C-alpha cells in the first residue's frame, strides 16, 4: 500500500498577532483545553499515516522540542507519585512520531522554510502543514484526504476551501479550468491578490501534499508578497506546468493565528469533549440567554 510517511511543519514565525504572549511562547503552543495547537496538528498527521515529522523552528525552539521529547525529571516525579494516568499521557506525546528539528535562522518566507526540508524528504512526497491552521473532520482527517488525492493524481495537492470573496486578499486565489470529485485542475494561484485581481473564491488553507519536484520550483521563484519567498509562487509555477491540483477538503479549518479564530477553536473543541462537553454547552447556553 502506498504511503506518505513524512511531514514538514514550519513553526518559525514570531506570532505578532498574539503579542505579548508570543514574546516568550510560540503561538502554535497556545492550548486547546489541555493540548497545544501543534499537538493536535501532529496528531492529524499521525492519524493520516505520517511516521516522521520535521519542525522548521525559529525563536523559542526549545519550548517546542521540550514538548515533543522526553522529560526524565517529570516522568520520574509522575511515576514515583503514582500519577500513572498523567505519566502515560505525557509519555504518549514523545511516541507519536519520530521528531526532528531544523532552525530557520532568517525569516525569508514559507518557500525558504520548505527549502530547508529537502534533505529530510529525500526525494519522497511529503505532507506540508502550517502551525496556524487547525483542522477538524468528523470522518477522514483532512491530511489523509489530501494524501488520497495525491496518489490519485500524482501531483502536488493544495488543501482548499471556498471563502467569502472579501477574505481572499488575506489568503490566495486559486484559478482552475475544471473540477472532478473535489479535485480542481489548477491553472494559476495568486498570493494575497488585490480585490480587483481576484479570479476565484477558492483559497488554500494550510494543508498540502508536495511532490518532490517542488524543490526545483522553489529554486526558480523570486521575492514575492511581504518581501519574502512564498511557497504559493512555487505552487503557481507547478500549476503552469500542470503539476499541481487543488482539493476542496471535507472539514472545518480554524485560523488559530487570529484571536477570534483561536477562540472559536477553543469553544468548538470544548463542546465536542466527551468528558465535559455537555456541561460546557449548558454553561454557554446560560451565558448567552
């Protein structure tokens, strides 16, 4: 059975929208109840068949590495004090996948971050996930849906949703010429287009499966939006060569890099919680009377 075993997760941003919190803690470590956003993203990858995860880190990289690697002192304390349930929970995090880290020493954009993963991917297709984007799907994980689309098409797959036209300048606009079972044949993608240049309401939202040829396209791009090297521009070159498609995934995406988006994620995940979801729902209902 064909599998994609590797995931790349860039987490080197400064998180300016969450200052002052992100002065000392990475924004992707914001908690959703008792797990940071990044843990839930990694769990999605693992549930989609991923076995190896590379984090592209920046400042505060030690906080991320500490979370996903063993803490012998904590383990010993929990074990010695009979807190076996907590011990098992903490220990399970380190066993989710094989984790590795590369530092992005300069903030040169998403394409530059991905380029650092070339040796790690070793000529294999890989899952690319952004740490701001939290997904929920009742059925198959969003990343697994994209992996299926990759093996169906043999091309780079962009996970997309249709969004209000007014929101497109915050994301990117995917142009296409035909659609087949949620798969859109991409002809072009424009990063953060101005309102007059919007051609489509289909936007990529933080999940991608990249064919190994992505790296040759990254080498061809120049400085793009925000004065950085944008992975969107590499996807655009792929689209011109017929090497990329968009997939309209089934699921809900939360922008946890945005304060309101983060609050929505906290509320929705809490309402779904098996332990206290009902009590929380009753509390919310009482508050909004």
